[in-house]
């Protein structure tokens, strides 16, 4: 799985990169066909805008956005939201396959 971390109006430090990669490793627990994850962190006035774009097999990309004044909180909440989206997608696939 490939993880790309990009910054807009923000320098991506080693600590931010490592933090995002550590959090993204968790997403494969919810859906194992994740091919790549792109994380775009943008510095806006008074807030950080975090966007995760997750590419999975046989489906359009899942895109999640989150804004918060604290960068690490925005990353955490965006990853939590992405995990929820992936888990819901997996459940829909399972329900469809089993006719529920």
C-alpha cells in the first residue's frame, strides 16, 4: 500500500509524515483492498484542512475532509471518518453478497 503525504502552504515535517503514516496503517483493518492513500494537509487561516483520498479495488475513491484548529486532531478525526466510510462500504459489500 502506498501512502502519499502532501502539504499546501505548509511544510510537511518528519513528525507529521510519520504520524499520518502510522494512522493510515490502521485503515487496512477496515478494508483490506486499499491500494493507495493520499493525504493533503492545507494550512488555512486559523485552521488546518485535512483531506484523505483512499483508492480501493473495484470502486471509486473515498474522499474525506476535516477542518480543525489543531493539526493532529484534524488528522485523527479524518482518519476516524475514513475508517467509518471503509467499514460501511465493506458491510454493504457483505450484505449484498449474502442477500441480506
